[in-house]
C-alpha cells in the first residue's frame, strides 16, 4: 500500500509541475524576442512553479496570469501589466515591481527572504505600482511601496480575529495612497507612512510602534486598539481620539 501511495504522489507531483502552459525555455524565448516597444503577451497564461528568476520581462503583458509558486527572484517586472494576476507563494526576493499594474492581483504568502533574517536588501520593490484592491498576505518586511496606489487593498487574511495579520516591519509607504485599505492586525512597527493618504483605512489592532506618519492623512481611519508606542504623528491629520490616548 505504501508503494502505491508513493507512486500516486509522484504522478500527482509530475502533473502539478507540467500544469503550466509554457516551459521556462519558452518563456525565456518570448522575452528574449520581445522589446519594451513590443512586449511579450503572456496574459492569462499558467506559469505556475516555473523558474523565471533573474529575467527582464520588458514590460510584458501578464494580465490574469498565474505565477503561483513561480520563482521571480531578482526579476525585473517593472511596468508590467499584472492586473488580476496570481502571485501567491511566488518567490519575490529582490524582485522589481516598480510602476507595475497589479490592480486586483493576489500576493499571498510569498517567499521573500533567503534566510530567517529579513534583510532589507532582499525585500521586493513596489514603488509607484498600482495595487488598487490587491490582496497581500504574509511577511513583507522592508518592502518599498513608496508612491504606490493601494486604495482598497487588503493586507492579511479575510477573517478570524485569532489569525495574525501581515508583517510589514520597516516597510516604506511614503506618499502612498492607502485610502480604504485594510491593514487590520498587521505588524507595522518602524514603518514609514510619511505623506501617505490613509483616509478611511482600517488600522484596527495594528502594531504601530515607532511608525512614522509625518504629514500623513488619516481622516476617518479606524485605529481602535492599535499599539501606539512612540508613533510619530508630526503634522498628521489624525482622529482626535488617537492623539488623546
């Protein structure tokens, strides 16, 4: 019985690996032939679990693509169209996603750091990216979301108050749009929100220890039971009840 189980497991694993619509070689070929003026069209493709590390995607169209479990370490996805794409469990070590369109994309439980130590230089970059209504969940320590559009985005699981939220220690959200974003139960200690727009955001039960909100707007934001040890509110528009704690 054990032998049969092992054979079934091997067959399942083989099918899972071959489930992608393209091989790594085929993707590399498409990207090699593409230019930034005529980018590769990989929209809707299942590219799950492929090794695409270190590639320049040259503004490729990946709208609706599945990159589940895909290794994108040190890849350049800047200005790519990833609207509605699935990047769950993807490896995003040193990945450049600056100015990419990630509207409605999911990035849940990605692998970012090569060791148990979250070194800042390994964190992905989302500067200026469109992450409107995207869903991110997991460890994003030191990730750079400066100037990104995160309106209506969600960080963390959908439900269960017993489940911890996302971890974003030391992340950068300077001048980002986080209007209506959900960051409930997230660890946001040492995070920089300077000049960010957080109007109507859900920051309930977050850890904001030594977070920076200089010049940020938090009108109508929910900060109930948030931890506010040494939080910097300099010139920030904050609900009165928060400053009176």
